[in-house]
């Protein structure tokens, strides 16, 4: 480390993370788990909450996954790893 601030980007997606699972399914599961920890409370998220979060994750990455090399700018707030 060079002393510069370090950040974790929970929206980061590596398309080559798993050969068996969809990167979108993995990201959706991760975001659901993160939301469960942050806002779930004692009883966790309700099924409707999980549905809304899953749909939102899919909408966020829809254009990126359609063409990751040319659509990178549409999600400029996130860092994506591709081999373009």
C-alpha cells in the first residue's frame, strides 16, 4: 500500500469470476446479503424487499452486460473488470 486511501466498491463486477455461475446472479446474491446485513433487522428482509433488490441489481447491470466494452461509461461510478 502506498498510503493512499483504499476503498471497497460493492458494485464491482468481474465477468470472469466463475465459470459455473452467472456473474449477475453472484452480484445479486452479494447485494442481497449486504442489504440483509445493513437493513435487515431482526427478522431480515421481507420477500418483497428481496424481489425489489434483485430487480434493481438486474436493471443496473442490464446495459453493461449487453456490451461491456462499449457501455462501460453508463456506469462510470463503478469499476468493472473486463478483457476488452
